[in-house]
C-alpha cells in the first residue's frame, strides 16, 4: 500500500498545524500568560483592572497603527491584543456581543461609528484631562469618545488631465457640464457617507439632494472605495476624485511617477474634517489600562508620528502638535460641524438610495 | 427500494443535528427582523429598488452559472480523460482561480483591462469595459467556475468506464460517446456544482462592488455598514433566503430527474485515455487562453505590485506565519466539514423520503447568505451560547462548517449516487448490518467525493474573510486577512507576497490529489498494455 503514504504524511502535517494553530494566537500577539481574571479587589480602593492583555478592536489598519500599540506595550508593560477589521463591522460586532464583549477599547476611523456606539451606551466617560487635550470640535459632546487624528475630505486630481487652478473652489462646482464624466466618488464608503451627512447638516436637505442629483446627471463615476478612486485617477480613467487626504501619499510611496495631487477645499463642505477616534467600552474590565492607551494615542510622540509618517499623513488632533507633511488644520478653514451629529446615517442612506446613487 | 429503513439511526440523528446547526443564521435573521414594525418592514419590501435588485441578482446568478457549466465541463473532461499536452499543469491550474478572492480578482481585471490599465498602456488597445453587469458576470465566472469543475471532475473519476467501453465497442465515436453516455451520467454533479456557483453569486460582495453592479447582497451590506441598523439588513437577508429556496427548488427539478439509474456496483477502474489527434493543440491552447485570463492575469498584476514595491524600496514581510495558520485552519475546516457532511450526504443519497430531502436542502440555506451576515449571527449566538468557544480556533472551524458545508455535501452525495443501491442490498443479503453497509461499503466507495468536497472547502476557506476577521482568536492573521488589510489601504506592495502565497497554499491539496490520480491512471495504462 505505497499509495497511502503521501496521504498519511499530509494528514500528519495537517493535524500538527491545527494543533499549533490552536496553541498560539498570532505569531505577533503576546502570549496570554494569565488568562484567568484577577478577582481579588482590594476593599476600599477602586476596583483594579482584571489580569490579561488589553483587547482593542481596531478599524484602523494594522499597517498604520500596529507600531503604536507595540510602543504602548514597551512603555507600560501592558500587553495589547488587537483585532483588526472594518470600522463599521467591528462596531456592529460590539453591538452584537452586548455586555459580554471582550473588547476594552474601540478604535475606529469614522465619527459615525463612534457615535453609533455612544448612542447605544457602549462607551464609558473619558477623564476630563484626557478630553482637554483635543479641541472640542473633534470629540464627543458627552465626552465618551475623542478624535485621535483628523482626516480631511479633499479632491485628488490627475495632473496630466487637469490643472489645479481650473478646479472649482467648492464641490458644488463639480455639477457644471465641464466636469461631465470626469469625477469619481465612492458612495458606499463610510467617509463619503459622513461627508453627505455633513452636507445635509450644513447646507440643508434640499441643497444636498440637488447636488447629488446634479452629480449623477453629470455622469459621476462610482467606485468601491477611496483606494479604487485614486487608482483610477492614476490610470486617467477619471480626472477628479472625492476622497480623503491620506490615500494619495501611499500611491506615491510605491510609484514616484504617480500623476496625481491632493487639492484642499478651504471652507467648503467638500473639505470637512472627520476623525479617527477612540472610546473605552463601558463593559471593559481593564478601564485603567484602557485609558492609559487613550492617553498614549494622544501623547506628543504618537501625535507627531501620525502627522509625519508618509503612509499615515493625518492631522494630529492634540492641540499644539502640527503635521510636518500637511497644511495646518486651522488653515483649512473647515466648516463648523458637530461630529456627534454624524450618526444620522439612516437619513443619508435613504437619501442616497432615493436618488439612486448606488446604481 | 430506497427507504428510510436502509439508513441507520446513527446516520439520521447526526444529520438532523448538523442541519439544525445550519439553521442558526436564519433563526438569527428572523429574530432581528422581528423587531421591525410591520409598517417599516412593508416599506422596505415594497421599495421599488428591492424588486429590481432581485431581478438583477437572479439574472447575474443564472448568467454566471450557465457560463460556468459551458467552461468547466469541457475542461474537466479534457484534463481527466484525454492525451492533451500539458494536461497535468492545466489540470492543477484550472482549479486555482477559486482561491483568488473576488475583490482581488476584480481589482486585477480593472487595473489590467480598465481604461488606461496595463493592457491599454502596453498594447495601445483598449479592451471592452470591465464594469457593469457584463464585467461582473465575467469576473464571477472566472473565479467561481471551479465549483463546477471540481464536482464534475470528482464525478468523472467515479464513473464506471464499462459503459463508455461498451459504447465504443458498439462503434460509437468518442464524441457521440461523450455526449450520449458520459454527459448524462454527469448530470447530478453538474447540478451540484451549478448550485454552488449560483448560490455563491447571490452572496458575493467583492466583485460586484468593484465592478459596480448593485445586487441584493450589496444592499444588505450598505444597510449594515452605513446605517449600523441590523433590522432592515436582516429583513433583506431573509428575502435572500427566499431567493435561495427558489434556486434550490429549481436545482431539484433539473438535477434529480434520473439520478441513480446509471450507478456502478463497486470500486472504479480508471477509464481509458481518449486520443485527441489533431485537436490536441487547439484544445490545449483554448484552455490555456482561458486560464491566462482567470489565473495568469491576476498573478501578473500581483507580481507587478511586488516589482513596483521593490523598486520603491518597500520592506517585505514574508508572512510565513500567516501562511501556516491559513493552511492549518483550511485543512482543519475541510476535514471537519467533510465529516459533518457525511451523515447528510449518506441519508439523502439513500433515502428519497421528504425528511431526508428537507434535511439536505436545509444545509444550503446559510450558504447563499453573505459571509458577514452569518458571521454576525455566530457572534450573537456564540458569545451567549458557548462563551468558552468564542473567538477560538474551534469557533472559527464551526463558522467555516456553517458557511461551506454544502460544498462537501454536494460532492459526497454525487459520489454516493454513483454507487448502485443493489450493492447495499447485496451486502445486506450477505449478512451485513445496516451500519456495516455504511461503514464498510458506502464510506470507502465515497472517497472520491470526500476528496473533491474537502478540496472545495479547503480552497474556499483559504480566501475566507468576514468570519475570520470577526471570529478568529484576536491577533490570528491569515493570508486572506493580510491581503485584505493591505489592499484596503492601498499598500499593494505589502499585499503581493501574501496573495502569491494564497495561490501556493491553494495548490497544495490539488497537487496531492493529482499525484494520486496520476498514479491510478498510470497503473490503468500499464494494465491495458
């Protein structure tokens, strides 16, 4: 029976691998040395944190933030386990998990997701001295989440096809016939949704509907996400895209001849600043460590790093720290906007479906 | 002849248990959708877009399914039965497009064939637009036809060559024999594979968003991800379950007609090799050209990312740990799913009763649901019912079984239908108990189906994303999560190595099963001399 030998070898390898996989989590994850929670609470004192690693659900990409968590562990000795995923999906996962959620900290890249968790009572209040680090415009009115970095909406243009000076100063100008078929957007993307929600708040329901219909009539091209827009601009499929400010630098980092540039829209709703932010779960059994992580994210070192890494290139939100790569946040003259109100997404979704923006 | 008396309780009971577990996602959807007021529910169901979405989704499923049959059946036959040059390489590579996640495949199509893409900039010729319904149909066919290919291939290996030999010895040519003798016997396997393709299309999200075709699944995603509102999404999910039932009824009509009438009565002898003669090269070239689009093109795009990244001085992580974990969970999931599928496949292949059929059909309900919906259901139920399993490898394997069980059932059931029920009867006459018939006759004879089914599950797990992200142990990275996290944020160079490893890991089970088949084929040729 020589025939069965390779099969047997395969089975052995498989069993070995499964056992190995069951044994350790990820290769990069710290080993869960003490999985049993420490139940001994000192009487009279505040309840100490449970043992075990701090669990973070991160909608921010691993490529951008893994080193920040590693630094936190190196500085404090607190091990961190991170579940990376989609910002919206992880927020829904926390809602589905209910009070049993293993997450201590949620780190998402959209004020809408943070607002949805806050509205469902999933976040604990953050200490005042932490909140004081960030301009009130970029955190929750109720003090239950805070922005960590800002990301502005802007236009990306193909420099072979368009001259920056020819661009309108507002996204409202893009409904003109001159831009017919040349503009791309990502209607299913969270940042775009937040932008439309902001437009409804700032410019009103009727003006927003008129703009959406004008864009659609003008042949706006829908893409899957911001990345796909920038990729298409590089190929010259479209000339102008409505995206966030930090996608283009990554394309340029991989391809120096990438023919595109960012154009900011000071004072326009098309240039609003959304945040990537963080909240501590009300059900966390390690609130002290969780708040220490929030402080770390807002520390001068981490904030400076976010503003100066080519692949991250976001606006630091700690007051007094500025990006070395981007214009100063205040110089953008972004319209005043209450980010907490960005959670009325059902209204935006209904409007977008109504004007058939997803077709 | 085939009554429930021939299937022991030890098979029926586990089958019912597994089927009950498969109902968890549907139960979750019902519970969540029930929180909607009747007025709001009616409003969602009667939205004009809803009906249009249903129409377009079904049209896409039908188009992709028919195209997959037309492509997969000839490739399966040529790579299994003929003397085509390069047969082994084509046999291996023709199943591989299945491991390419559709969002990567569709992205590759766009960046290669889109305006200003690789093809246009190199050749100066602009290919037809990859966007829209047509583009989505092409992409989904390219990356899901292997469902038909693998089930048909498994069935071809289980066919008794005696019928073909009889046809040839009666003076029929190879073509007539193929059309009149082989094809009718492949009908159950074609139906099983088509079912997997059409239900996959119902659940796909990656290709349709990239290629801008609004389908039902995309609408469900929008509800979840934009509005954080589970109830409307759950209602739409239930509507998708209704669509699935429609497809299941259709498949039952087509696939079940005369199944079992051409069954064999024992282990198979390998079939002889058909000589293609002057058709050898044209056939090889045609299949090669198709694979250039389905496999080589995406690979070229990925290698291009790598080359560009190296030129720009990017650092690379070999991702070997992620590759080992991918291999482990895919192999583990394939084994567990095949074991879980066995009782259902056995029961439904040997019993025509309504309960047996219903049990088997139930297993397909969750399969057409988008992975993220099933994943949320398992989050909700898992953390409450089995908190000790939540976010462990065990939980992940359970999720894979719930997601992909039908792939194992389809292939297993097909191979069991190829075994004549007279064989069971003969074993019984010789004094075997019903249990012994199962263990000593049916299980050994269903090995081909088990291998085909396990391979399908393996290949699908390798690229699985939503359940892995939500249910794997925290920090547990696989190749698919690596590729996703890098491409999502435009770090293409960092996605390249994991994407190439994905294809490499996927080719492992295919290579093993090919080596085994070649050995059999070799011994058959020797015996024929």
